[in-house]
């Protein structure tokens, strides 16, 4: 693919209640839209995959209304979904990936729609290609990290790979090093929370940020007392679906404070709400504990601790974490989720042949 001065890249990032789209000309963002989906709109669908046509049409309508000619887009980057565990990198979307996105090979998540919509739009544009980059199922775990304590249950890698890898490279570039030279602990603080040990370019340990491991978050319960969960599951009070929702969707801040809005909770803390302060401090406390655990994974050789994700905008959360881990290493804060720019950068590197596109099998 020949790279020209204004290579247009479309990035698609579906979330639970919104779909973010952006147009980049090389690395310059020239268009951004966060398409909100109301509870009423989504309630007509029984699962995420049924939202496919609805969300795809919303994207096309938004591009048309904004006067963006779709045939000027040559690369479409979709947020990677719950496919088979794979190595970090960029993958061209093929039939095997489409199948696994449709069935939710590793589980149901809105990000599964990213690749499906990307390939469908690409097929309607002459010469366009569709890819995903660093999906949530990137798996670089060391053998020790896979052991759970019982052979029937293996620990798996589900974390915010795209943002963590992008932030790691950003930090490395800022200090004049390469990502592969560094040992980093990165905590992504968002709707889900992942705390990961990056050992010279490989994430050798991380918590499962989706379904029942690590710190609790705005919507997820994190690691819960196992025996209590078993008793609850067999109590007859809850269905399997209700139990799973308790772990992911209606856990964490949502369960304790009836909101998944961390900013609103922090404002309540600043207004003197003691219960809000206890729960938010507990969230930060659990993040700090996992950072400490990851420092042992790296045998104390930690170049830096990086805090990122939407909640990294919150001073109370960040300060509470920092005071507990400052003895481990220097700390840098990268607030927000630069996933759209990360997707675009991966697309540009493909066009410029700076990285090799991998094949999904």
C-alpha cells in the first residue's frame, strides 16, 4: 500500500453504551464522534451481537452527516474483541476472526463488534483494508502466572492491551528508550481495571479485568471470596445470568453506591460523603495492592509505574494510589484512554510497512 500525505484511517471503538469513531489523516485526528446509545435503544436487543446492524448504521449515518466520503478511507481499524488468545500485534480481519467475533469465543463484549463492523465497511470500499490491533485477549503470560491453585481453573489474560501497550511506548519514547528495554507496571483505571507487569515488551502477568479478578471497578466486582460466591450461586436466590451480572456489570461502585460514574463519586467524596470516600479509597487500595504484587513479579526491578485510563483524571484516586506505591518506583500519570490514536498509529505503521501484519488462525 502506497502511503501518501493524507492517508485516511477510520477507527471504530464500540463500548457498552457508546460507539466512538474517528478519522485520522496519518496520525492527525480530523474527526471524532462519540455516538451515545440510550438504555431504551439497546434494550431491544437480547445480546451484543444483535446490536451489529444498529451500530453499523449509526456509524454510516454519522459519517454521511459529517460530509465524510467513505471511499477516501483506505484503512479501517476496529477495536479487537474476545477472540482466541494471541500475541501482541496487528491482525488483518479474516473469515476465521469474523466467526470467532460472532460467537464471542472468549466471551461477550461490545468490542466484538469493532472488527465485524470494520471488515463490513472495508468490503464496501475499493482498496480498503480492515485490521485490529492489540485486542483485550493479548496473551504473553509466563507459565507461573497461569497457575491458579487448581488444575481445573487456569488463569487467563484479558486486559486493556491496546491502551497499555500504547502508553508504554509513549513513556519509553519520552525518556529516549524503547519499550522492549523497560520493566513497567501499568494500571489501567476505567470501567474495568487491569494491573499488568510489562517485562521488556511482554506482559508476563495481569489480572483478568473482565470477569472476576483483581481490583473492583465502577462496574466489576473484581476478586471476590470464592466460598461465599459458591454458596450464593447455590442459594436459589439468583440465576446464572444474575450471578454473572453481579460480577461484571452490576458490581463495584455500582453495587456499593448505585452509580458507575467515578467522577460523581469523587465529587461526593470532596463534599464530605464518608461512605463514598470509604468505597473509593478501597478501590484505590486494591489497585495499589496489585501494583505491589506486580513489583514482586518483576523482582523489584521496576523502571516506572504508569497510571492511565479515565479514572486517572481523579486526583483523590491517583493520590491514594501513589502514597502506597511511591516506594516501588517513579510514577507517571497518563489520564484518559488514547485508544483511537493507538489504533490509528498501528494502522499507519502497517501502511508504512514498519510492522508485519499477523494472520489470525
